[in-house]
C-alpha cells in the first residue's frame, strides 16, 4: 500500500513539475516585457525571448510578407482574376446608375472637385480647338480640289438659285439713285476724256439721260430670257472653274490673324456656354447610358487592371512594404504581440503544457518504480 502511495505521489509531483516547467517556459517567451535589475545586476532571462528579439522578429516578419505573402506574382495573379474584374465592373455600374439619378450641373461638379470652370474658358477653348482643327485640315488636304467637298454639298439647283439671287440683287442695284448718279459721273468723265467728240455727244444727250438709258437697257437685258440664260451660264461656268481649284487657295486668307480672330469671335458669340454649364450633366449623359455601361465601363475596368498590373513593381518598391511591416511590428506594445500570438496558438501552448505534465508523470512513475525495485 505504501508503495502505491509512493508511486502516485511521485507521478503527481512529476506531472506537476513537468506541466509547471512548460508553462513557465511559455510565459518566459513573453514575460517580463522589460529587463529586470537588482541594483546594477541584470536578472537572467529578462526580458522574455520575444521582447528581447522583437526587432529581429519584426525584420523576419517583413521579409516573410514581401517574399512569401504580398509578392509581385501574387498581386499580378489576383489582378488577372475575372471574378475581381466583374466585381469592380458591377460596382462601377451601380455607382454610374446612382450618379444618373442625381442632378448635378457642370458648375456644381467643378466646385465639388475644386476645378473652377468659367463659360468664357469653355468658349475660348472650343474656338481655339476649331481654328486648330481647321488649320490642320488645310495642311493635310491643301493639294486636293475643292470639288471633293463642295460638289456633293452644292447641287446645280443651288447654283441656279445663286444666279437668280445675283440677278435680282443686280437689278435692285441698277435701280438705285446712287447707281444712276455714279453712272452720270462716269459718262461725264468719259466724255471729258474724249475732248470735242465727247462734248458734242453731251450737247445732243445729257449725262443723266444717257445714264438712265444705259441702266434701263442693262436692267431689261437681265430681265429677259436671254439675260437669265447668260447669267446662269456665267455663274455655272465660274462655279465649275472654282471647283477645280485646290484647297490651298483658301490658306493665305485663313492664315491672316484677322481672319482667325473673326472665326473665334463668331464661335464665342454663338456658343451658349452658360446654359451648357448650368444644365445637369445627366441630361447630356443619359441618352448614352447603355453604351457607356456596355462598352465604356468594361474597357475602363480592363485598362485599369492592366495599368495596375504594370505598376505593381514600382508600387511595391515605393511603398517599401518590408520596412512598413517591420516598423509596425516594432511599434507594437509587447503585450499586443503576446495577444496576437496567443490568439493564434493558445490551444497549442495548452497542449505543450499538458504534454509537459504527461512526460513529468511518466518520469515520476519511472523514478518511483526504480526506487521501489532498487
């Protein structure tokens, strides 16, 4: 009976010592957090293993994250994941729909993003761009004939209408009093240049009578069928000759500063920029909503992921993730590190304690058997 009690006592003591030893060893991984001193003498095994090696642990964790967890290959592989792209695209589509439900003018959006936009800036920018594009168009096509653009745009009926308008305006001009006075002045000057013969003609007919007769003859001719046909033929012939000219004929006129200034002024005066900027952006974008969702957003997402994948090496280099992790771990309080490690390995540490108790119990049993036998 005494032998059994001895065996039990030694097993219990061995298990207690084994478990306690392992428990203390686990505690010594973290405790004490700081070195302890008795006077100037440092107490051995202080601070604990992890507090003492925290800088080395931080460095190792930084290398672990960069070399094995957050690697270039893993990020690029994730960026090629179709599921991620679809998720981002769905998010953009949802944000787009929410945006269309609201009403924000260009002015409001500009103020929101701190980008002041004035109507005069818009007008000037459009005018400058139009003039620039016209100049580029002239440079690229100056060797081509005008017929390439005007022949299909202006028909024979348009030319006849222009001739008819020209005839009407000419008749109106001939019937004006100023035209008659000018004609009288021309006749007098001509008669004076001819000397005696001219004076003899003027003695027979006054200058005003000659002016009226000449203007009446021209007017009657323009009103006659023959006059109409002649003018139509002349305008048509002149138009055909103009179509054969090259576009560069316009270039000297367009290059003039006054011409470009006039074009810009006309554009600026006729662009209702204030109305455009005060209208909700959604008014302009809603008709194209389906095309934007079906064509623009997928391309935008694809290009976004391509650019991100191309930028991964430089982004990782600039972020300095290894140093970032190292600094973060180094700045952690030791108690926080202990909490993190125990939250992951608490169960395993308990098993180590129990294993120490089990081994201690076996050692106590072995010692008890040896004690009894010997």
